[in-house]
């Protein structure tokens, strides 16, 4: 559904504001421009201009997205990677973004979340069911299998 139809000249300041408000990936900007009623050539030209003016930068977006999702939502690297892939971010930029997550806080977050979930399952008497529930929860949060299994091996 079109938000409203704009000419390329009307869309440029609006999309600059959209990009300046927060980091955006190319796909988000492209979708927004199509919603403005612009055709493919106009959209690609505006995106090219935005890239050259540094309004959009996929590497910068990926790094900020990864750090934000880890810090605010406590997501693991697998979930972050999947969401970045869905947004059309290159594998190179995803690797760069994930390598920027500090291993110390990452492991601390993993430990805290795993311990909190484990303690919330204290009423579960069957240890195998308890471990499966914790494993499923940590997978859903996007943490790596080797972290989960090594943590469960201590229990």
C-alpha cells in the first residue's frame, strides 16, 4: 500500500531524514522509496546518492544492528546473523559485525540467561526434560550449540 506518491525531488529530503534518524540497510530504504511511489530507476539513483553521501552504509548498519540486538534484546550471534541475512546484508559485513561483539560480555550474558532459565525450571523433576527446555530456550535466543552443551555438561 502506498503511503503517498512523491516525485524524486520530494522524496529525497524525506528519505535523508529517514536515514539520518537511525541506521538503515539498503533494503529498508529501497522499500520505503517504493512505498513513496517511485519507479526502479528513480529508487536506484536515490540509493546511489545516499550511499555516496554516506547516509546509508551497510557495514555501519550491520555493526550497530548486531550490537543493539545483543545489548538490548540479549540475542546470540546465530539469531543476529539470521536477521541480518534476512535484511540482505553481505556475509562479509555480518562477520565484521559479529566479530565486534566483545566475547567477555557475550559469555556473561549467556551465563546469566542460562542460569536464570535453569533456576526458573527448578520445579521440573526430570533432569532430561529440564536440560531440553534450557537447550531449546538458549537456541531460540540464538546462542551457539557448543556454548549450550558445554554449560549443560557442568550440570
